[in-house]
C-alpha cells in the first residue's frame, strides 16, 4: 500500500485547500482524509482526461465494482482502492453515497448542459457536498449527522466556484456546466455559450452563476458558526470559495477568458481565519 505521503502529494497537487485543511485535523484522522480527497482527485482526473465518454464510464464502473467488493483481486493491488475501502469500512461510510457520487460524475464525460439551476445544485450536492459530508463522518460520525445543511451549501458553493475556475478548459472541450434556464435568462443557449460570440450575454451568465454560488456561501455561513469544533477541518476548504465567486461576480469576463486563480497566500489566510474564528 502506498504511504500516506503519496496521497498527500496527490491532494496537494489537485486540491491545495483540502490539503491545508487536513493539517488542522487530528493526526490520527489525516491519512483517512487524504485517502478520501485522493479518491476524489482520481475521479476528477478520469473525467478530465477521457477523450471519449466510453473509456471514462468503464473506469468509473470499475471503481463502483471495487467499492462493492466485486473486484477483490484487482482492488488489493491498487493502493488507492485499498486505502479508500479501509476508510469506508473503518468509518462506516455509506456506499450508496459513493454510488451517487460516481453516477453524478458521469455527467462530466458528456456535453449535455444541466436543464435548470436545481439540477446543477443537485449535481454539486452529489459531488462536492458529498465529499465534505464524508470528511465530516470521518472526523466525528455522530456530530456529522447535524452538519448536513452546512455540507450541502458549502459543497454547492465549492462546486460552482470550481465550474467557474475551469470554464476555459470545459469550453475548449465544448462542455457547458451552466444550466439552461440561467443561460436563457441571460439571452444565451448552451451552444452560444460554448461559441463565446456574445460577450455581454456571457458576462451576465457568469455573474449570475457567481451570485448563485454566493447565495450558498451565505447559507453555509449561517450553519458554519454552530459546527462542532471536531468537524471544522472538513469544512475549511469551503472558505476559499467566496474569493473566487466574488471576483467572478465583479469581473465575470475573467471566468471565461482566463482561469480565475486565487493566490495560495489568500487561500491559506482564508483557511486559517476560518479555523481560528
């Protein structure tokens, strides 16, 4: 089995805020959190590198079967599979949540747009929010039962921020994560957004998307203050979403013209501030 430092390297490269957040977790929980985040990074890698949906679907199905113990021989030779199975067993994580997570990630293999904002929020809930909630379960299973709302809103804010940060890449693949109802309200279609011909309408759409995310940030904050101290490391990465969303709301063209990045110093400061508040 790979050493935990291997998973730390993966998480540090893929999701630096989550890596920093794990440093605030109890030492005995860090390896399990890193395995969970490394699993999320691997699924994200599958959806990004797949040049055709079929190979991606096959790989996601492989992970479903591994998690359900249907590929025991292969799973025991795969360090990440061994680690995530141990995390699921040790913390009694719900397999159906992993099933929904993998099913939702299949969307990223195709060029369909979400039909409406509710569908987008549901997708973020099954992906980003699910990872936040799983991390909370790893930290304190009993306390995590009262943190579902915080995980839901925090994860949706993270998911929308991530979509806006990757717009140049997804548009290059002719993908559109902005829901059709939001696009229509801004005078756009999925095809028009991908083509990028109407910059004024694209500005409106990106601003509306950012404001949707900021709405979830506000709802998250109403729940975050009452989170038990033991759960805080699971939610610290949510502290970086407001910076991305605020910038996209103020300068929406940045989202589709270049990758919106927040400096690591600012991310670190946001996480530390959230940790000590």
